[in-house]
C-alpha cells in the first residue's frame, strides 16, 4: 500500500502544501498518457481480490434451506440479480423472458430457462454449486415458462406449498406461476435471502474492505487532480480512471455549491470553482462487493458556517459509530446521530437531515438491514452498513460524510478513516 508520505512525493507535493498550489498541477505526466500524476501513481490491487468459491456458495444454499424451514417456506424463487449471483454465481439480467432458479427447502433445485438461452445458462450454472447435471425446465417462445415452474413444484411435492418470492422478482413472474399453480401461496423470501446476505463471512468482509480501500485511494487521487473550471464529467472521468488504475471499475459524481444540498444531486451541468463546497459520492465493486463513500470538501477557504456544519456532521457520524454494536436496535443508531444534528439547531426530524442514517451494504449498494427509525432489528456481528449523516441547507450547501462499517463482537469498525476537515478531506481522525 502506498504511504501518505510517498503519495505526496509521487504527486510532486509536500505534506501540508496549500491547496492553491495543488490546483496548479499539470494534468499530464510523462509516459502516463492523459492521467494526472496522482492517478498515474496508483498501483493495481487486483491480485488482492479472492473470488467467492463454489464451496462458499454451497454453504449459502444450505443456510437458505435452514432458514426456509425455520420460516415455514417450502421454496424460494429467484430471477436475475444479486441474489441469483449470491447463491448460484449466475449473472443474468431481468427480462420478460423468464429465467428462474427455484430452490426448495428439501430436494433438488431447478431452473426454468428459455430454449435459446440453454447453452449460455448451462455455461454459467457450471460455475456454481448446481454444476453437473442440473434440472433444467426448458420452454420455447410459444410456450409458458410458468407451466414449467408449476410442474417443477409439483414434482417436488409442493404444488400446494408456500413459496418465497425474492424482492426483485417481477409481478408478472410470480403472478404467472400463481395462475399455473393455483395451489401455491406466496410470501416474501426476504427472511431467507436477507437472512443469509446480511451476515457476512470474513471473506466477504475482506472484499468490502478492499473495495473501500480502492475507492478512498481513487477519491484522493482525483481530488488532488481537480482544478477550477472542470466539469462534473471531468471529475467523474478522473474518479473512474483512478479506480481502473487499481484494477476495478468504479465511479463517483460531484455536486457543486447549492447543488450539494440535494442529497443525490442534480442533473444540471455544474463547473467546479475555487471557493465552493463540493460533495462527492460513489464507489466500486470488488468481486461483487460494493463500497459507498461520500466526502465533502472546499476548493479554497471554507466559510465559518461551512466548517461549523461539517463539525456537527462529523460528531453525528462518531456518535453513530459508538452506538453501533451487537444487541442494539438498528433504529437507535439513526436516533443518536439525528439527536446530535437536532441539538445543534438543524432539526426537527428530517428537516435538514432528510434521509436515514445508513443502509446495509454488500452485493447491493443498498440492502438489508437499514439504520432508520422504525427498524427494530438488533445488530449482530458481521453485519455491514453505511454511516452517512448529513445536513442539507437548501439554496446554500450540503455536507455529508459517508463511510461504511461492519459490526464486530464488541462494537463497530469503519473500513476507512474518518474525514478530518473540509480543507483536508483525506486526512483522517
């Protein structure tokens, strides 16, 4: 890992150099094409990403079956998306042509597949725990995939069973199965799918750590290369290049000035100008596991009000981190952060801090469970979340600090260091 001191040397900077001097850096380095020096200096970390094994996916399937039995669910139905990838290592897009994996609590899983996709499906199935001679129910374009699914359920003795529908399954798919198998009843598969996915293994924690490390390095390199007059697209390109330089695909956007008061930004074209506040947000994926980081900073000198708001948000993030530990309710983590912001005069409720404190993170950028009022689930070790309080003052500016954390046996640990200030967003506390 490149040290902070070495980073400054590579970038041609001395630690603590004024930001104005950094903004004057040339945007090309000899032999590095169009990459800024700070981005060109990044090294690939691709070899640190260890893929999820077939054995790990088989363990996931067995855990899903145990959860089905605990929740009186006879089978779960998955279509394209991250749960399909999680259990079967199959990358499949959502389509009107039904491709589904049905995993029963007991017995062999089966697939329903369009006829012309059979070869492609088998190729991917053979990468996962259902490799070999899977039960494939093939349907042609003039036939019903739902009848194939109904027959598969009947063959497993669950034509009148209780079927869990994964949350991304389209209504047309479950409705079609329901008409073809009128004896089945449907319920949510979330107790099974989220029940598996929200508890990370050490391997998954390691992949999340790598994703966050890559993104924070990419952010800092792009920040050091940012100059007044650049557009959002210029900045996004630098962030993407910085991720690519490390061996992964990643991205981020930046919202400038009053647009930073919109938590997810604006489509309006914006230029980066010295003296304005900027909010950047994005991440990358490492073997399917995501980072999600926000940094707020100022090119130049922040106003006293900007600094005060940043410090409030900083305290709110620290309060949430201290609260997050095994046995506490998810909603309590949101509550302590929100109280810091309200007590500082930016309340009540959602007036200035308009979103939840955090979301689960893993193969989806937002997944179960959530750190939000009303969520009474108790935190457990190896759950992972964003910790992202913010204050958004419409017409002026917004501040958000977002880092991801995982729950340990006795507390919570961030994957990245906490941002020190608006002037030095990549120095850590």
